[in-house]
């Protein structure tokens, strides 16, 4: 199991008319140990959200894939992309010193 800690974001882009965003984080194509999409809660009307959420992701789901973490703004019609980062599986380090190959 890979434990993913989504902590916070700072100085996000304005995506809503009121000068803020309604951000959340979602990992593309990955499910947690409960079979749910890995997605943080939405923090309304902020450019500096703090989630401090943990997710447990089964390693078989990730063994051959990079992990793409997207930052989104929730909207009524269609959510907007605020950014993303891709974490390459070959670069992951684990507490026991082993890496996924």
C-alpha cells in the first residue's frame, strides 16, 4: 500500500468570478483500498486550501504506472484544471529501501 498525503496548495490561480477557486485534488485513474476514486474534499472559496488528507492506494494498481495528481476547481457545469504533477514510479522510494521497478 502506498500512503499518499495531500497537504495543501498555495497561491492558486483564480478560477471563479468571486476571485477565488473551489479546489480539490484527484489522482488520475487510481482507486484507494476501498475501491473509491482518490479525490480530496473540495475547499470552497480559497486560493490557499489545506486538505491534510491521507489516502491508501494498493501497490498493484501502481506498479507499472506513473501517478498523475491533478488540481481542479469545482464548478457547476464543468470543473477547471488548475494544474497537475506526474510522479514517476521509478523515482518512488519506500520506507524499507525498495523501489518499484
